[in-house]
């Protein structure tokens, strides 16, 4: 009987994570103009491990459904322009160990 291979890379480990998304986002960009005019590097698109934040032409898109709930966005935005809350009870990330 063979033993299943353990996830080794971050991509393999993230594959084990599942989400139960709410209909409403628990992440909010407070002012999209701040992203456009003050933040040339769009740093949230870099530090978010789940790649939740995507810059699309003139606006930040937030794909909250895949959020890992690590909170890095609430402390990493240099302009404190992201409002982060825990998802509503029964929603959010579901970890599976393997």
C-alpha cells in the first residue's frame, strides 16, 4: 500500500485549502483613487499570499473568495486603504491537512 505524497511546495499546499465564500466581501478598498494616484507599486498585489488583489487598469479588484485570512493586507497597505474583517460566521477558509 503506497502512502500519498505530502504537499511540498506552497502551490501544492495552497491546493489543499478550500473556501466557503459569503455573497458579500469581508475585504474593502476604502478609496480606489488612493490606489490609482498614491500607490504606483500596488504593493498589496505583491504581499498577499493568496493573490486576492489584482490591479485592473484604473481600479483594484478584490477576489475575496480566495482570501487566506492572514491579515497581511490590513497591516501591509502603506495608506491603510484596506478594511479587513473576518468573514461572517460559517464562511471563509477551510483548512485540510495532508
